[in-house]
C-alpha cells in the first residue's frame, strides 16, 4: 500500500468517527470522543485533542458508576498528556494524578506506569514533596513485582527530589539504595550517576573525604565511557569536595575546568554555570581573594534574577 493510500484510510477512519458522534449516546459517545482525541494527539494538534479528551471525561463523569473506572482514567491521562505537550505542567500533573487514583482504586496494572510518569511531572513542576510521595508508592510496587530496575529508577528520582528539598541525609539514603540495585543489575552508568549525586549530598552534609571518593568513582566511569557531559558534573562535585577538605587551590583549578566545559555547550545551562561560579567564589574567599569573589557574585546577580522560578525539564536535573 502506498503512503497516499494509508493517509486516505486514516482520513476516512477519522471522518467515520466524527460522523458517529450524533448517532451514539452514553458510553459509546464518550469512547468516540476519546478515540478522536488519541488520533488528533498523534498528529500533534494538542489543543484540539485536549478539548476532545475533556469532552470524553465529562461524558464519562456524567454516566457515573455504570462507566468502568478505566474509561474515566484514560480520559484523565489523555488530558494530562496533552497538557504536558502544551507545557502546562502543573495542570498536566493534576490530571494524571486523578488517572492514577482511579486506576489504583480499580487495581489496574496500568497504574504503576502512569504513576511513574506522574512522579516525573511533579518533579518538572518543582513539586518535590509530591514527587517523593508518588514515587515512594512506586518503589514498593516495583519491589513487590520483582522489578528492581523500576525500583532503582524510582529511588533515584526520590533522591533527586529530596536533594531539591534540602533533605540531604534522606537523599543520600535513597541514592545509596538505588546504587545497590543498579550495581546488582550491572548498570554501570547508572551506578556512576548515583555516585555523583552521593558525592553532592556528602558535600552538603560536610563529609569532604567521602564526597571526594564518591566523586572520583563517578568521574572514573564517565571518563572511561567518554561521557563528557556527565564527566563535567562529576568534576563539579570533585572540585567542591577538594575545597571542603582544604584543597582550595586544587578545587579552584577543577572548577575552572568545569566552567570552561559548561560555557562551551550550546544551549548553556545557566543554572549549572551559576552553581559553578558560586563555588569558585567560595574557593577564592578561602584563598583570601575577597575582591575576586565579590566580582563574581556581582555578575551572577543579573543572571539569577532572570532564571529564578524557571521551570526545568526533569531530564536536566537527572544528570546532576
């Protein structure tokens, strides 16, 4: 069949769905709206697909208990996915949370996958406590199911969320548990990702020697893997640990290398650059170079005012 023939079949099928709407009522009408929403979503027309999914949800809701919970849940999940594509993340997460709630009530096996997606969306919306609450349930379900890989990823996200909340001891515990699972699965890169974040937490709680060891482990893996982006993040933790144990000169040199790598990338991650330069200012103060430290902090004010409260993709945090 030619591509033109396939496209024609798709158009006819969609036209048939539109024609069916005035002819059907109740559950069949809701299902028709949902199917149309799915097809239009696949074409990337998210505003129209969202409206159709919302109409399906309204009909399912009006029908009450006669509608299987999965039907209403799938409408809420469709609303969530469309809102996600439209970058309306808090609304997307709220809709998806309703879908997860309905699926958990009906004990649907689909609940766990949507719950993991929901956790990532809460994280992207900077709702870090909601991320922890959501993913804690996911960990337990994955462990019961024997899905250690899923549990490890859940724990990693919990660690990231707790780190954003400033709960470094709890984050450290989550990353260490995730590391154990990843190591058992022989997922080398994921073990190193945990080591890098373990180093971060250890710096924050003041254990410089342990942080240095963890940062070096992660760096060794990323250098071996020629994973230059993650290597840069490990170097940051290494530099911070060096400063913490009193090696300010060495730490400053490491951070200068990190800054060079960070400013060579396009687009630039200004949040990361700010963190590096702030640490450099601390190193300069330790070396009694107060004037240089103040100059860095003066420059950073202009950038920090611009990026404050900016929504950040979960994948960016995932690398740190």
